[in-house]
C-alpha cells in the first residue's frame, strides 16, 4: 500500500510541473520525467490529465486499502491507453489531418496548437477506464446478488 501512496504523491507533484509546462509552447510536447511514463504520460501535455487521474486513483485506493482495485484500474488503464495509442498511430499513418481545428476547442486557451487533439483523446481514455472499472464492479455486484 505504501507504493500506491508514493505513486499518488509523485503524480500530484508532477501534475504541477505538467501544468506549467503545458503553458509553454516549447515544452508542452517535451518528454516528462521518466517516472511519468508508467502513468501513461509520454509528453507533458499527457500528464496534465494523467497526473490528476493517477493522484485520484492512488489516493482513493489507498484510503480504501484495496491494492487489488489499484491493480485492476492500472490494468484497465493500460488496456485503454495502448488501444488509444494504437488507433492514434494507425490514423497518423493512413488518414489526413482531422477536420477539427485546434482553435475551435475551449482548451486551446490553455494548451497551444495540436496538443488539443491528444489531450482531448486522453481525457476520454480516462473516462473509458473509469467506465470499464464501474462496469466490472457493478457486474460483480449484480452477479453476486443473483447467486445469493
């Protein structure tokens, strides 16, 4: 459980660095600290969203004292994250640029240029992870009620 707390603290601290890096056009697409990569952050812009995500996940599972839930979320996260990366690189290879201009998104005020697209993508990956975990959890509750 101590490791989960450390992950939460690292995610929280590096989230602040990511937020300030995201405001700087020259740093937003720079690689973050190596410690951020297991959290799915390949550039600072990723960590603006994934940092708070892992902070919340770590602190909630720490206070619930449930390392199995943490491992389930970690596994689901990487299933979704790697699927998202696979689709991203597939589309980069075969499709022309998307029709949505970066300046049309509200987040463009805070994040410059094309970073808007993948920040939007990774936000929805986090939503998908939470949805998957809740689906598993509620399915388990429903199945156990059928058995009882």
